[in-house]
C-alpha cells in the first residue's frame, strides 16, 4: 500500500481545525470516553480503516479498555460484554455507517431512544458522522498505521 498524499491534514488546515473542533465538542459532550472509543472502533472495523482501528484500539487500551472487549467488538451482538447503552450505540453506529443499506431503521432508533436522551442522540450521531469522515480520509489517502505492536507479514 502506497500513501497517496503526504500529510493530508496539513494541506487543508482550516478544514482539519473544524474537524478537530467537532472532536473536542463530542469529547466534552458528556458521552463516556469508553463509549466514544467503541463507536470509533466499530465504524472503523466496518469501513476497513486500519489506520483508525490502530489509533482507537491504542487509545481505548490506554483509557483502560480490556483486550477481550476490543477483540469481541466485531461480534458484539453475540457477546455479553457490552451494556445495553453500548449495544444501542453500536447498533446506531452500524445503522448509520451502512446507511445506504439500512436506511436507519426504527428498531435501531428505538434502541437508541431507550438509552440516550435527545442531546446525547445528536452528539452520538455527530460522532458517527465524524469517524466515518476520518475513515474516508485515511482510507482514501492510504494512511499507514504505525508499525509498533504488530508483526510484519513474512
């Protein structure tokens, strides 16, 4: 894989500042840090963004997330490791990340409503939109994740 642009975020500094400001607002919104990282990880898994998966797995572990919950995230529906609130957020994440296929069904929104107040619903939806935008930047420009923490292919 060859990176397509060198330092794409430096090429559009005002746009990057706006995205960073959105990230800061979401972080300050009251949504739990662990929930934010799970949502970012799940959307990045769906989109196949190795750069973002690496970043958010690293951040989640630093914040105390367990390895097993990170490993099981792709199968969260079948796992008992996630709270009802996390499950609602993950369902909404999948629904919006795959919106062309899902259309954001009422069953996912009903789950969301049962666990999140209206302000939290908006902040979570903005979070999902933001990580999907970051995924598209990283995938589109072929950003490479750092090499530490893994073993190179033979």
